[in-house]
C-alpha cells in the first residue's frame, strides 16, 4: 500500500525528527561497538539494530499513510522530556554511582514520570519488586554471561 500521486503522504515533522534521532544513535552505537570485544558488543549492536529498524518503520509507515488521517492524541511532552532527561542522567551517573544504584534511581524516575494517577501501595510494591528483578537480571547477564565489567 503506497501513496498515490494524487494523495499527499502523511509523514510529519515529528516522525522525521524521531527517525533521524533513532538512526543517529543506532549508527553511533554500531560505530562504537566496533572497538569492543565480541561479547561486549552484543548489547550495543542489538540496541543499534532495534533503533535502526524502528526508525525505518517510522519512516515507512509515515510515507504509506494518507495525509488526511485522524490525528493521534497530543504527545505529553512533559513526560517525554522527563524520560529523556532520566536516560541522559543514567548514562552520566552510571560510572560514578554504579549500575545497580543508577538503574534503581532511573527506574524510579521513569516510573514517576510515566504514571498518570496515584499508585496504590500494592502496585508500588509490585513495581519495586519488578524493578529489583529486572535490574538483577540485567546485571547477571552482563556480568556473568557476557563477561562485561559493570561499574
């Protein structure tokens, strides 16, 4: 299904910007991964492939949909900005604070930014438990399976 010559395509500037950012980070991750060991490069190469595939999908879907489509609900830029700031803070604080502490703080910040309504105590406890399991699993995979020195 492609756009006909008489019908304008529905790709928007935010779609193009998001795809360009994802392509840039994906290409950079691939570039940096070339200096890593084979096992150490697994995660950056996988992340790069996902970023590049996602960017390609955004562009392809944008060019295939009609321009007069129904608009999506407005983006909640404040939440999005909090998430981006949290990810940058995680990257900066990873070495000085270590993986476990930085990841726990990052997960807490993302959870607070993403929630839309107050969280019940049981839900908060489940989120905390899930976070502990997820961080522990990532740490174990990187440290023991991939043999990456995690800060």
